[in-house]
């Protein structure tokens, strides 16, 4: 019994990372590499924001509030809370971080702009067509079979919550792949430039696609950058975007 109390006390002192998943059937399944990389040093909490089998679970405010309540619960415990989000989860995480005192924010390919929302055509039809004609079989499988009304919910979430990125004051690490075929890295550059946080850094990963935690070519690099950020070893500068470049060959003498 004494040992059990000691263990509970030890766990309570560990910082917690709350990481929000993106849009798709896999939900937190896309975050396994992240969890495995950091679960020894942090308590990892990854709430499921929606039920892909329930077409009625299509309220974007409810999706966001599910995440909000998890963060509020941990803050009430006087925990050190680091918040992260991938894709749609990054947009929601930005909203939460603009309101609550999280220690740090991690954004991976945040979906601040899925397609050009200024187009006058049918945005919903364009979005569904885009998602169902992806090159990667894994990406296609992740979106196929989702309730059709969920795509409208995704649009609603992006439009409603992306403005809050311009209200962030906490430290921010933003990582985006240069070859992201779902969310343009340019949208992250624009959002990053509007973040008022005095401590922020953005990295564009060369040859990185959208789901970088499942991209063996770049995942180790992404995890390494996150580790440096968590260890306060990344120099955070205002208004600087670093383009990750492939190693250059040494010139023969």
C-alpha cells in the first residue's frame, strides 16, 4: 500500500502531454509513434474527439469541447500541461492554448487551410473529392467510409477555430512537411507569421508528407525536433521559419 501511494505520487509529478488527433478513421492510431517516443518521460493523453461509426456525432463544437474538457481537467490537478495537435487537432489545440495556461504548444501539420476557402465553387464537394483521390492507399483508407456529413464538420471546425492562432502567447513549435498534399505548408507559414507569441519556431521538413508520424523517412527527424523543444534545447526566435535541408555532399579536395 505504501509503495502504491509512492508510485501515485511519482506519476502526479510527471508532466502531461495532451495530443489531439486529426480527421480520419484512425484518429489516435496515427499518433502511435509519438506516444511510443515520449511515454516513458511524460504521461500521454490522447482523447478520441469523435466516433467515426456514428453519423450523428457531427457537431464540431462538441469535438472541440471534448478536447477542452480534458485539458481543463488536468490543469485543475495543478499539472504541467503540454498541448499538441495534428492536422485538425492542431487547429483545436490552438484554440484551447489561446484560452488556457498550457506550458507549451506543439503543432504538426495544422489544418489551418485545407483548400482555398475563397473559391466560389462547392467547397464540400471539392474537399471530399480531394480526400478520396489521394495517392497513398493508407490515406485513402483513412478517409473512405467516414460519414459524408463529417467533411462539412471538418470545414466548420477549421473555419471557426483557426482565427485563434493569432491570439497565442505560449511557446509554439510548428512542424510541417514540404510535400504535404492535404494541407499546404504555406498555410502554416501564414498562420505562424500571425502568432503573437514571443517564443515560437517553425520547421518545414524536406520531403515530409501530411501524416509524418507514419512517414518512416521523416518521422525520426520530427520526433527529434519535438524532443529538443521539450528539453528547451531549441532556440526559439520570433518570426523565423527554418527549412530543413537534405545533407550536402562533401566536396572532394
